[in-house]
């Protein structure tokens, strides 16, 4: 699954796809989040942390799509 697809699915249903296990999240989302804020402590273990991380990723994707247009 592509990063953009996972973010779009989360944006629609507020649930991560089952293919997005913890290692996949770390490998694919952590570099993006670190690029947005290098000092950020990324945690995928708590629900509010996931919501916060995904909100940042949705904003990142929106900006990325805006720049393409």
C-alpha cells in the first residue's frame, strides 16, 4: 500500500487499513513526520498520538497535492 492511499483511507473513515502494521507505520510515516518536525517524538502506541500523527500527515498530503496543481 502506498503512503498516500493509507492517508486518504484514514481521512475518510478515521481508521488505518489493516495492511498498515506498526513496522509499516514506522518505515513509511516516521520519515515524513521527522521531515515536518525533526524534534518530534513519534509514538504509534496510543490513540491520541495516532490521531495527532495522522492529522499532521493529512495536512502534509493536502499541501503536497496543492503544490502539484
